[in-house]
C-alpha cells in the first residue's frame, strides 16, 4: 500500500518567536526539590537522577524549585549525557505565584543568560512559576521580552495555576509561548471525591477544558503537568496506581497537548534514596516511549473537540459556566453517532490536509475496557501504532470500530472515506516555512 509523506511545520504562539518542533515529554525535576538542598549526597543523587530521567525517555528536564547547586549539577550532567534542560534560578530571576517570599533583589535574567551561555543543554529558562496576580504577570511578560531579545531560539517558560482566574489572565495578558498548567487530583485539591467515582466528579476535566480553550484562543501549544506518583504528604481519595498517571497524561493528549510533564518530588520513577530507578520506572518509561512514538503524528494534528460519555460530570457549581461553555456532545461529532461507553472519552482531530483522526481514551484507571463505536458513514480505519508510530489498516470498510484499552490507555485512529483510494499517512518535519 502506498505511503504518502506530508509536511508538518513548527508550531507556536504567533506573537512569540519560539517555535516547537517535536512532542515534549518532560519531568519537573530530576533532583530533590528545595531551595536549601545543596549537600553533596543530594548532588550525587541529582547526577544519577538526570541519567535516570534520560533513560526513562524524558526529552526535557526542568530544574523546578532547585537550589543553584542542584541546578548547576543538572546542567553539568545534562551537558555530558546529551539531555535538554529548562533552567530556573529563583535567586536571580522569576518567582513563585503563591509565595510571598522575595527570592532576589532585582531581576537578573540577562545576567543568568550571559553566565550560562556555555551550556548547550539549555532549551529554555523557567521565567515564572504560576503568576497569580497582575504584578506577577507583568514581571512574567517583561522576562519573556528579555528572552526574545537575548535568546529568541530558547523557550521563555511559564506555567499557570489551575483556576480560570489564573489561566485566562495569563493567556490574555502575557500570551506565553506555550500555555502550561497543572492539577494533582490524588491529594488534597479542595474537593470531596470518592474511589467509586474515580475522577468522574473531578474538576480536573474542567481545568483541562479551560486551558484547552485558552491555548486555542492565543494559538499557543498546550502543555500539562500530570501527577507522576502519590504525594504522600497529602490525603488521597483513592489508592494511587501508575495507571492513574497514564490516564492523566493521556487525557492531556486527548485535548491536543503538545507537551506533557511528570510532576514528581524525586520519587516515583526515581529512587529517592539513590537517584536510580524507582518503583514506577518501567511504567513511566513505557508511557514515555508510547508518547514519543505517537508524537510525530500528534504534532501534525489540531484537536477540534473532546467528547465524554455521560458518566463524567464534574461536581462543581463554581465552574459550571466554564464547563458547559466548552462542552461538546455526540451531536457535535463529525465521525461518530450513538452513545459512548462508560468511562470512555474521544477527541476528533485533523491535520492541515483534511485527514480526520479519532483518539479514544479509557478514563478508567482500574479496569480494561472493550468498546464498540458506531461510525456515521462506512469508513476505512487505520491505527497509529504506539510501538513504531506508523499507520496500519485495521478495517478496509466498517461502520463499527471495536477495540479494547488497558487502564488509562488510549488509541489513535485515522478515519478515511471508503470512496478514496487507500494509502498510509506519515509526517515529516519541514522547518523552511515554519
């Protein structure tokens, strides 16, 4: 069968100089968190943590809340082994939106850029963590301007706190290069959740919808931090398993995210005692590998809509208007008809050439689900493989798409009219016009 090659181009906020070439699979920190962590044992663990993160398949590592000593250790190790880093130094620039602490006397991002220009591993600078008020957003915007003047090829990175009152102003007032946010439902998030509902009543989905809409509005790639392990100091409504992390990461991909970052506190896939492989290492590596294989196709696609089955009904009056505003139903679907099975969500995506894609997510992080979806018209169906990223035909003609998904997993299909000649689609990155 003929395989047709189609160009995809770097993406990015049209107001910003930085552009994204490939799917970002990041980790919030490969070392121990804390501005006061600087002892030699912690630095050795950090060195090993950077190596472990690269082995696990993370293509970007952040120095979130790191002391200058840990941050420099990350840079030195990353430079040696070929890892990429988003660098943060709270002692010299930026801040944290929920902290009243003054970290530095003046903003010295220009000085930091000058002092770190020898590090080829730096992919960007973490200019501000969750700016929550107007003054902090003004600082964030000014730091982005510094980067666009001094190093326009690097990412001026920031992240929004997960509330409409923070996400929308960051998007509209700052217009960042990428719109990133986080939420960690396996812990205290201010909601009364119960295990039997899993995340069916959780505001996780409301925030995802709000961020998706905001990113669309400004034309920026959507990025998302998902919870990479149990946060042991917080009470949890349910017993955590890594399938929950897989589901949260895949939920971001469902909404068209072009970057996902595992939020960990030097735990989970990393052994906190040594910096070596931790309890979730193999599962994390598998998730990263699958995301990377799908990434080339996902970077070419635009998410048109997300549709959930009726079991997902976030229990919120406060954000009801936001939720209903961005809600799509099966009546809006271009590809499917009928009802979605329990705890199944889908998104419909398209590329620049009119190819139509369907992503199917099993939101259940406990049970495998079999599904049967009814297509509106007889169609030819191809699946994009998580093993090698290539398409394979699964139906020459059908009106029913059947499959099964393990807990928290997803599947990506291309839906082609049967009237067309069959062919396989593959994308290549073209930078000339990007």
